[in-house]
C-alpha cells in the first residue's frame, strides 16, 4: 500500500515538473500517456476531440515507451459510452456490443477490459471550461497497477487543469492570429475604393483563415431589392458567368437580409431555405455555409458568405471571425459606391463644364482660379484651361470699365444671389480686341453657410451686338427704302395736282415715275410677305419640272441694260439645252433676279458675268462680279435675316438684308445649294446648283 502511494506521488511529481512548462495540448497528452504507461507498466490511451474537426486526437503509449499518435473518427474511437459514465469505470471488453468491438480501434487494443475516466474531470466542472471531451484510459490493468478507480480521478482532475491551460493558450494564440488576419483585411479594405479590388482583396485571406472553398458577396440592388452576386469568386471556371440574382427573400441570403440574423448551416441539403438553382446555374456544389448580413448603420446592403468548410464543420468561432470582417467590409463597399457616385457626378459636371458655350471660371475666396473651360479660353484668345489654374483671377481677367476684383468680392458677399456685370473683357491689359461679355456670379455655399468658392459665367455678347446692329441697319434701311419712293410719289403727285405737267408727254413722264416708285414699294411689300411665308413654312416644294432657259432669257436682257447704263460690262454664257429642275417658276425667277441685281448693285465699275451649264447631274448657275466684295468676318452671317455687311452700309448702298436670306431658304427648299466665294474689294462669285429633274 505504501509502495503504491509512493509510486503515485512519484508520478504526480514527474507530471507536475514536466507539465508546468508545456502550454501545448498535444504535448500535455503525449507526456501524460508516456509517464503513466512507464510508471504503471500499462498501455495508456489519452484521447481528446479536436476543437475544429469531428475526430479525436489519440495517443497510445505502451509500457516500453513506444508512442503512437493517431486520429480516430467517432466510430473508430467509440469514446461515447465511456465519456457518458462521467466517472471512473472499469469496462469489460466482451460486455460491449460485437459491432462496437469490430469497428472500434480502441476496443481492438485490450484483451480483457479498460479502466477509464472522462475528460474533463469532474465532468462539466473544469476550471476554465476549455478542454474538449475525451478520456484517459488504462488498457488491461493488472493487480500490480497502483492506479485504481480510487486514485485515477484526482489524476484526471490535475490533467484537466493542465489541458485547460493548454487549450486556453491555444485559444489565445488563435485569437491573436485571427486578430492579425482581421486587422490586415481591415487595413486593406480601408485603402480600396473599387468594388472589384475589395472583393479580390478579401477572398484569399478569408478562405485561408476559415479554411473554406469560396467566399461570395451579394449586394442589394436599390431599384428592385434583388440580391446580385456580381462576382462569385469561385475560381477561374466561373468567371465568365452572368451575375447570379436572387429575388427579395429568396434563398438563404434573402432570409438573412429579411431577418437581419447570421446563419451557420453545416448540411445544406437539409435546409429548406437553400435555393438550389444557384448551384445548378453556377455548377458549384454547396455543402455548408455561413451567411451574415452586411450592415451600414441601420441599413442592410447585402450578405457575406463563406462556403464549404474544407475539413469539418463551421463553428461559432468561424462565425465570430466573419462577423469581425463584415463591419469593415460593409463600410468599404459603401465607401466604394459613394466614391463611384462621386466620380460619375464629377465626370458629368466636367462634361457639362467643358461643353458649355459660355465661358466658365471658378475662383476661391482668395481670388485664385480653381477651374476654367475651353469657351473662356476662346474668349481669352486661346490656350489650355489648365494653364489658368492656380493663377490669381485679377491677373487674367481685365475689364474695360469695371474692377473684376470688386465684382468677385460682391459675389462672395452675395448670400445666394447672382450678381451680374456687363462690360468688355480684354485679353490683354492694353485694352485692345476687347469682347463684350455679361458676367454672372454665383457663390458656392457650404453646409455651415460660408462661401469659399464662386462660379463665374462669361456670356459672349458679340452675337447679341451683331444682331442689334443688324436690327438697327434693317430699320434704317427700311426707313430709307420707304422714304425715297414715297417722297418721289408725293412730289410728282403734287406736281400733277399743281398743274406742272403742261403737256401730255410731261404728265405721262410724271405718271411713269409714280408707277415705277409704286412698283418699288410693291416689291418691298411682296418681299416682306414672302419672308412671312418662309417663316411660317407655308412655301411647299413643287414637284413640277421647270426649264431655266426661258427664265434666264426673261431676266437677263433688262438687267444687262441696267448694268450698261451703270457703265459696267455685262457678259452671259447660258447653255442652250439646260435640263429642267424641280421647283416653282416664279420662285426661281426671283432667286436669279435677286442675285444678278445684287451683283450689279454692289459693283461700282468693272464687269458682271452670268454662266449656266449642266454638270454631273446638276444645273449650275454662276454669277460673278468685280464689286466691293464681302469682308471675311461677315461670311458666317451672310445669309442671316436683316444682315448687311458693314462695307455696304458705309458706302450707303440701300437694302433690307432680306434678299440673300430668302434666296438661300428658297434654294434649299428645292434641294439646291448656294456657295459664296468673295474677297473684300476684289469681287464675289455666287454658285447655285439644283439637281437636274429626271422626267
């Protein structure tokens, strides 16, 4: 008895000395099995279930010190009945069912029986509750073995304490690793603003940390609340698949989003919520899954799924790890979406900014330019908008009459109003080549009500000024055109009434003047009526073929006489067999009469020539003169209503500015074209082309 007690104390002493510096569960189990086997001269088995997998780690040590470490499945171990005893028990081998004896690795070892104690011990009462279920067993102990049912229990309690410490250390080490993984993932996510980069940054570390086959992210589509798995991240074979889409509430992902709760499912086939068509569509086979909601504040934006644990089943620890990643992931996705929206809005604003016809300029509170567009640069005689950024606006914008810096201060202090300033913008300080502009300014007000930037819009008024000049010239021309014939008619009418026409010949001459001036007035009225019809689109294209030879034969002789009376050389070369063109005879008459009259009117000396011929399916008529010509700057406005060139106005040549406008409208009304080539003081050539009619 005393010898057995001494042996027990010696065993306790050895185990205490050896185990005090061992913090690894495998090391603890190995030392315990080895020392007990040697001290008791009995085969010893220590078996503990793996915390992460459904098998037992087993150490079998023989009295010789020969150690085998193995992994047994639950069926191979058959530890269940022994653990269930919850106390020290001796079990005879042949009291076990035959099937268990055949299938169990444990029961292949003894010849007679096993003395066992469950771990942890006392059952469910370990100091830190970290030791997973297992057993400490002696195989076929004989009468000389000092470990008996009475003293094996205290030894199991000591072993449980060291096992608890080892598993606690393992748990802490695992938490450190998981914390490092979560920290690395969070750091990586914080620096990503692209959804695709976020997905690919996440998948590798999560798959490695959780030991899973795949990770997928489903996001809620705001327009219809569908869940869209844009990138399944399941490997190269699935990269070309169309996005997988679930309806609201559909599948496990839909349930998680609707309920706002995480799920661990280790047997997908037995869960009715699983949507099997996803596997059918992708070709991927799902066995197990963790699915957690991705939440930003109170709003769920999608789900994060870890799919198919490679070895064993998902546990609460896996869920905690995935949940630690979910928050930063949701924030990163939200930031990426916001960034994408901001970039899209920025590009939209930049497109609007660049494509506006008005000049745009943004200036900060210190007066420095922050942005400009091409339209402003064209007003400032060219250059790239980027060249203005960072320059003080007052050094670039020079106004002829006002202070630009004072106007900027006015806009900064305007509190939401939009002040305007009309002035001339001068590209240089020399105040030459100035452009009339209307400047509108609007402050950009921040949330706190302060203004640190303003937008300035420069509207080019050159077109407006030109229209105003055209309007004034038109009214002056109309007054002149009306006043002269009316005065002439009135004068000759008074002369007739006063009896100044003493002979019939003189009276006829007076009446001829009145008739000619009345025709002139009637022509002006008719021109106005035709203009009104053109504006109202009442003139329709006629499909009647018209021959130009008779029209030109009627127009040209009296105009040739008019040119000769003015001292001009008049030449004409008209092909005798011009093909017909579609149109209206009266309109075509007015087109060519107007053009030839213009050539004569604007030619002070020299020649006027009219040529007509058939060329490549078109009838072409050229009217050339050696007149005053057209200034280059007037060419873009030549066919506008009421427009008259400055050189014609300065020379006092009468006109309404409607002739060429009506000619162009009528020519294009019959699918024709008109082209003008001219140089100031060198003459003008007008070319009119009509498609030849196929009768």
